[in-house]
C-alpha cells in the first residue's frame, strides 16, 4: 500500500514530466511562428511572469505536511503586514477569551440573582425549601 507522500511524489514527478514535454514542444514550434505572433506571445509571457511574481510576494496559507499555517511565499521577507498580523493574533485571541469568560460569569451571576429574587418574593418562606418533607411533597408531583 502506498503512502500519501509516495503518491504525492509520483504525481509531482508526472506533472514535471508533462511540463517538460509541453515546454519542449513549444520550443520546437516557436521557430516556425510569424514575427507578430512571436511578439504577441512575448508580451503575454511577460504579463504572466509579472502576475506570478506578484502572487509569490503575497502571503498565503501554506500546507506543511498535515498542518496549514499562515506564511509568506518566496520573496516576501519584507512583508510587515503579515508579520504584524501574526504578532497580533495571539493577544487578540487571549483578549477574546477573557471577554467570553467575563460574559459567561455575568450570565451566571444574573441567573443566581433571578433565583434568589424568585425565592424571596415567593409566598413560601425560604426555610420551607430546606424541609425534607417539602422535598418529598415536590417529588410526589404536588
């Protein structure tokens, strides 16, 4: 049974062979092109190379094994926005967790306060709730 790494390596090798074959065919056919077609293809190639260079400089999600990490592609070592975002991620996560804890604690306190208010405003005295006979009475479905 093949592992994922072996399959990926075989697939990558097949893609590389196909790419080299296409490049060789294009190189052989380029000698027979008209000059205006060759000039047009040269402009298109220059645009594609420029577009590829811009894509390499932008930060992207990169897969490393089974992990996806936010990183920068080749040639983007001076990308200060990506570094700033990575540096702020952990403190913002920490602040979010603190805010969530505060919210949950406030909800808990308000629920307890509502129960206390209901007990104090009820017709029964609070001592009735601690009486074992009253608990049995409630269990029997009064």
